C-alpha cells in the first residue's frame, strides 16, 4: 500500500518495488536538509500558490475566534489533555504535549528517542490573521492538534525552501520511510511526541469525530480540518494550494489533511512570527535514524516508560523515570546510535521561545472572554 501511494504520487520507477529496498535506495546516505536529499518528483499537478498578501476575509471577531478555539477542544471532549487561554490578539492552547493514545507502535525507522511529557507547552493561535503572501516554513511544528500535540509537515528532511514545496520528496516522506506510528506521529530530537500526518488515533478519541470537526490550528490562526470540507463534502480536485489549504467563508482560510502527499500542511499562509513560537528541547544526545524490528513503548502517562526494539538480532532500549520535578526525567539507554553502551542521566524538558516577544506562556485557565492575562 505504501509503495502504491508512492508510485501514484511520484509517477516514476527510480526505486525498486519493495518497501524495504525503497528505504535503502531512497534514504541512505543523504544529509539532513540538503537540497540533494529533497530531490523528488512533482505532485500529480502543480499546487496552487497561496493567497496574495492582504487581510483574510474572516467573519469572526477576536472574541468569536477565541470561542471557536475553546470549542474545538471542549466539543472534542479533550479538555483533560489541553486547555485554552484567550488574550487580546491570540489564544493559547496549553498541554504537556504527551498523547493519551497509543504511541510509537508500528515504527520501523526510529531515531531512537523516547516520548516524554513537556509540561508548560503552549501553542499560539492568532486572531484575525492576514495573508503573508509567501509560504512560511520551518524545521519544526507549524501548528497544534486540539489535544495539544504539535503538528509538523510530512518531511523528515528539515525546513523546505519555497521551491521545494511545489515538489514531492519521497526520500523524506515520514510515512514512506516508516518513521511514523499507527497514529501518525513519532518522537523528535527533543524527546517530544508530535504528528506529521492525520492524527488518526486522536480523532478516534474525539466526541465529535463524526461531525467533520476542527482537528487542529495553524500558528497563524487558521483551522485544520480532515480530508473533507466542514460540511462533509469531498474537496474538489486541485482546490488545495501549496500549503494544503483553501479559502474559508468563516475563518478566511482553512487547512486540510489528505491520503496523498503532502498529507497535511507543509507551510503557513498567514502572518506569524515563527521564531517566537515555542519549541520543545531536552538536551539529551539525539539518535540517528535506523531500521529496527519489534519496537514497543509502554508507559504510565507520567513519564515512566520503556521503549524496546531489535536491531540485527540484538536488543536495545530506552527507559525513563519521572522525578520530583515534573519537567525532568532519569533516562537510561542502550541504542544503536551509541554502539550498544548503556548510558544514563537526568534531563529536563525546556520550552524554548525565540525572539523574546509576545508568545511567552501566559497564566490563567480556560475562559470565553478576552484579556484573561
């Protein structure tokens, strides 16, 4: 199935027709983020350009936009995982960035990182955004799911240039190279769990999953829907632009997911200072992607977890234990990356916010009004 998807999207046969061989032939030896590693085929048709610079034609006031963000969490029944605070020009979705659904199951191409909670994570959703005119990208999340888990683009190859957005890059497709679990996510270099495609397990948890609900928000303030329009109708062929979205009469614009590449947003169309959007770091030595067997992850939801897997007949593991500081964990690992040596240490998640500006974590609980600073 994965290979058939790849053939349809790329339209060429430059790699042999077996998934295990595709992983070697298409991935091996490429340097992260280099233009050569992004080389690929064109989409079935060239995506449309994003909207021109200017105001988005939203019908919502900031207060109404705030209520929509709150409702996207509460209507889904996910308020135990994420909560919303509203402020003058943006909402903030707060969480510990640690999914309550199954994680890591089905991953073959692992970077040998373990999911850990990140208390204090906060994701901005701007009100009344305007169009930037050019796609905005970065080598990190572009938005957040309604359960508070960050959402990246589909690529494992780092930040894409504007030119690269218009082509499909199978060598960096996180689905094709089997880096994602059955829920559409995996763990990044900060031991942070996040999605790269449709967050299918989260959707199964949503109380309103049958209503074509909002499943996430771009940091620029525009909502993310699933594979259909909000009224349940199919998306017209060629309707989605290069950032995988289209104009919307209510919000001004909306993003979508799809079964075909690029699967989810790969850039943002709205004005947003991405260097001020929080990211999650930890400082633990990061792993190098490797193909493994029998990867499993068991945890108690509090940061006590064990991830095990096999590589060339040898057993490897990463184990975490919570400490009195909810942001810190004792981690012990024996990985392929470190040559099978057992190492350990205490590491603490840090919510990094660049720019020193207005996207720092505000105080206060969920509320429908504005100015709840």
